[in-house]
């Protein structure tokens, strides 16, 4: 599937706080916790817990969330297919869309029971 400017804009304007509870529900059904979700989100965004909660409370859009975030330097290591899109093939011009799919890939891995040290990617020495 191909990302378009319209899809990128539509996703960028979605309110993160409206989707966050859906992530929690998805993970709790798989025996995971809100704390584990927040750990993954903090790693990806560079936020501490207080900053993450502030973004949720202010009902920031995905676009704003990613503008404020200090995306982890190892985020480029997040590869694979999410919602029919191969993350590494999403064009640079659709940065918000790519970051959202990267974040959702991490959440999917958590839901599938992948070990946290694998989800929070580290460079191999």
C-alpha cells in the first residue's frame, strides 16, 4: 500500500489521547500493562512519564506529539509491516505516518509477548 499526503495529514491531525486507551485495552487483553506501554512510548519518544502524561492531557495530535518528541536514535532499527505498510519503505516526506507506524510496531511486539530488551532496540557492539 502507498502512503499519500492525505493519509499523512489525516493521521497527523488525530488526537493521540483518543487512541491511547485503545492501545491500553489491546495490551491488557494480552496480559500486558499500561506501565509496559508507557515504558515503550517513553523509549520511542524520549519523554519522561510527566511529559508523556502532559501530551495525553493536552489532547495533542500525533503531529504535535512527534514534533515535541526526541525520537530514539535507534528508531531506524524498527522494521517490518504494520497495517499493510512496510515501515522502511514509507517515504521521508511522510514522517508523521512513518513514526506512527514505528510506534505501532513496538506496541504490536509488546502485545505479542516479545521481550522488552528486544522491543527497546539497542545497537549491537
